[in-house]
């Protein structure tokens, strides 16, 4: 679910970016809006009970996916600091999701 939601959020934002910043047709922006709405729906399928924790964990996953998106789609090769920062975020997201709680 995290991967699908991440792709919907990043893809949707990217389509809107292209529409507004690079003068793509308006249907790119509309498609981006639909993808962002799907992102909100996909997140509700998570089995974790806390909205805040799920979205905090998504943040870590989305950062990693954003680095990968930039590398694969925008052809911007991540450097050491991109990977280090993304790894730290992923560790933080894992702590938020999987820490033992009562």
C-alpha cells in the first residue's frame, strides 16, 4: 500500500508540476488531481489504526520514492546525501510504525 500511495502522490504532484511549470495541457493537471485523490483513498486501506502514524510513516517512504522518482524520471542522479537522508527517514518511519507500544 505504501508504494501504491507513494506513486499516486508523487505522480499526481508531478503531473500538476508539469502542467503549471512546464505548460503541459490542462488534462495533465486534471489527471494529477485524480491521482492525488486516489492517494488519499489508498491510504485508508492501511491496517495500522492511527492516521497520524500512518501518514508519518508515509513521509519516510515518500522521501525514498521521491529520490528514486528523481533518478528514474527526472534523470537526476542522487548523491550520498540524498541516500543518507532518505535512509534516515526510512529508519524513522520504521520506528514510528513498529515500535512496541501498549
